[in-house]
C-alpha cells in the first residue's frame, strides 16, 4: 500500500510521548517537531493513528507546501490545486488556519483567501460551488503559514482527538483527555500497580489510566473521523485495523478514583460508563484528608485545585496534602500537576520536575517518592523519609 507523510499535532511537552506512541503503532520516519510529530505510513496506519493515539490532537495529511510572498499567491496556488480530486461539490468544507506571518493580519483573512480560491476553482470547472460549514464540515482543510512558508493539509481527524466521546458532563476544571493521557505516559506508570486519583473531578485521569492499562483505545468510544468522508475511505481496511487492535483477553487492571464532591463523583461515574471502563474503576466519595491507601505501594497521579493566584487557603490545602502523604502514604509514588507556587507548600522534595502547560497556565508536573523505613534516595541523600 502507498505510503504517505503525515503530521500528528499535540500539546507542548508531549511531543516525545507521542513519538513513542507512534513507534508502538508501527509508524515510520518518526521525527519530533514543535507541538507535532512527523511520521509516515500507509492508509491503514492513518486509521490506526486516529483510533489508537492517546496524545495526538489531529492527524494531518500535507497536500501542498510552497512559499508565498502575498495574499494573492495563496489564492492563485489554491485556485490551481485540483480540489475536485479530493472532494465533491455536494460535500461541505471548512478551513482552519494558523498564521505566524506579516502577510496576513489575522488567520480569518488567510482562511477566507483559500476558501475563495477553492470555491472559484469549482465554479470555473463545474459552474457550481461546494458550501462551507464551519461547525460540522465533511472535509476539513488545515492551513499553516509560518513567515513565507505555507502548508496545506487535509485534517483526517475532524474534531480534535481530545474529544474522545465519553465526556458527557464535566466539573468546573476538567483536564484535557490528551493531557491526562500524556501525564500518565510521562509518569512511566507500570500499568499494574495500584493507580489512584484522589481528586478525580470528572474522572479524566482515572478513565485514561483504565483505558491504557486495559488496552482500550480512544477509538473504541469515538466513532467520528473526517477520513470517513474522503474519496479513498476504505471501510474494509478500517474494520481490519479495528479487529487487529482489539484487546486480547488480559487480567483486568483496576484503578481507584475519589473526590470530596458527590456531584463530581456522579459526573465521573457517568463518564466512565460512557468510556466503557466503569467496571475497571473503584469510585469513592472522600476527603483526601482522611483517605487511606488501598494497598502497600500505591501510585498516585492527580491535579489538585489551583487558581491563577496563590491564596492562604491554597497554602494550607497543599500543606495538608503533604502531611497526609508523609503520614499515610509511605512507599508511594506520587505525581502531581499544579502551579510551582502551590507545589512549594507541599513540604516534600520532588525527585523529578517537568514543566508543562495546562490550558494556558504554566504548571509543573512533579514526582514525589515516599519511603518506608530507612530506604534512601540514591540521588541526594534521604528523600521524604517517613515521619515518626
Ligand atoms: C482541578 S479538579 C480535578 C479535575 C480532574 N482531573 C478532571 O479532569 O476533571 C480538582 C478536584 O479536587 C477536588 N477536591 C478538592 N478538595 C478535595 C479534598 N480535600 N479531597 C478530595 N478531593 C478534593 C475537587 O472537588 C475537584 O474535583
């Protein structure tokens, strides 16, 4: 089958994790870019990438790349492109643009120029034009302009892949599904030891952990991908890929999720049900202040609440988390994402720090290793020893 070059986009900081995922699904020529990873593969791999990748936002197929020196260059080249080979008049389309150039004042104007070119091409060829549908188009075109470099791609995903299809409801600060999956992969959780999210909110981290550990791909929930509207869509090939990635019979790995709010636990429960992982998650309503670990060597990964500005309540809250961990979670590995200011009040020394954005907020993802007895941290002397 013919190989193509693709671009998988992701969040800043998740490029290496995404590259690892791509290698695992059999992609070739995997190369890390800025907020993206380039790779190559055949049509089945394109389907597999959309279906299986947990840390990709979109999978793009570049169809034209060139230099432009004016807005009119974009129009002319766009008008000469054989769009009719990619989609039909009765299909709707939309253009999403990202521009870092002086040639266009804003991305809307760039989108408009390319839209005019496509519409004029169809009119010139057939006397009629396809319609634009900005909400739910059949065909999505991605335009990227950086200085004079312009790349036009077909977006094979459609809606961003973080929209897995299981989030029926959300709490006030849900985490992106792609970020949750990325943090779990960054943490190097062994996918066996007791995973706990003690402040689970709408359940994203626990759901992603349960899906990962049990070999359930995002595509088992999400059915809608833009490549289904492409002229070359091959349903048999898609089905074949789906059969190949079906989880084998494995011992189910269970995860634990709790939250102080009954309302949030209800939401998380419904989301887990929609994701098909309800039997794999033990939910509990509990204040972390009194939560006991369910096993000897738990693995915690969570994002406590935080605001843009640190308040005295935040200081006390984070100190409470640190105290609880020290006194009741000896022998635990704990990963937390929050602002660096909040994490300072934890009172534990991290063994790893990773800077990462959560939305637009600069955060730190930190690892704390708590030790039982006299075990020493091999790096810098004793780290987070137990409290007598
Ligand atoms: C930032 S949200 C977590 C969002 C979650 N990761 C998601 O994707 O929906 C923080 C959560 O901590 C919970 N929380 C706050 N104080 C808590 C406490 N003392 N014990 C347990 N949960 C608490 C809140 O109810 C909220 O759901």
